[in-house]
């Protein structure tokens, strides 16, 4: 089965907001049906190029990702989150079994 993985790396204006963001993001698990899995990690190295938080979600397909992004629980969290972000980077990729030659 092919899976769409959504990876978001966030840098906060105030890094002290990252633990609260982690808690809020983890609260989406089980609330948003289009999320197959959800993992949130806080940076522990704190290098010059480190983000503060990484979110990884998986979805059945692009429609599932869009459903997650438009779900009211996600939109409510985003209203809290976005003003606190200095930067974010997103990568969405497909993984799963390769077709046989």
C-alpha cells in the first residue's frame, strides 16, 4: 500500500512555544480521521541549522492530506501556531511498494 507522508519542520520565534505546540499537535491524533499516524519530535541538538519541532503525519493519499489540513481541529490549532512561527518547511512524499518490473 502506498502512503503519503507529510513532514513539517518548524522554527518558532520563541523556542519556548515548541513544547506547547507538540502537545497541541499530538492532540490531533484520533480526532482527525484522515490521519493514519502522527509523530511529533522536539529538537534536542539545537544546532545553528536546527528546527525546533518536526511533525510527521501519514495519510492514505493527497485527498487525505487535504482533509486533514481542512479539518476544523487542524484549522483551530493553526490559528494558534502560525503567529508563533519564524519559519517552516514542508515535504510531502509517497512511499510504499514499488511496482514490479
